[in-house]
């Protein structure tokens, strides 16, 4: 998969992860892109390490499921970090 394809996959996976998770998550499209790309990397790494599944091409369903799953995990961690910091300031 090309670099631009991977960025697009990360952006879409991050946006889908934000839609799946309940509540209001902060951040704009740049944070969504970064969280999605990190999530896609995490999902690909976990998929290969645990399930012995590699990231396929852009249109492969495994790539999308791994990227979205990784993005959900990263978004949950991001919400815990950012939520904890904002509560401490109140």
C-alpha cells in the first residue's frame, strides 16, 4: 500500500472509530488522521503478532478491520489521557 493510501486509510478508519465510540471526542481532522494512522499501525502489528494476519491492500477487508480496531483502541487511550488532564484542571 502506498503512503498516501495508508494516510487515507488512517483518516477514514479514525473517522469511523469516532463514529463507533459513544460520547464526544475532541480534535479535528488532523487529530483524527494521526490517531487513525497510529491505530492502523497498531492494528496491523497486533493482527500480525496475535492472529498471524497481515495488512493486505487498500481494498482488503482485513486492512480495514485491523485499522478500525486499532483506531478504536488508540482513541480510547487518547480519551483517557485527554479526559484525565481536563478533569484535573477543573
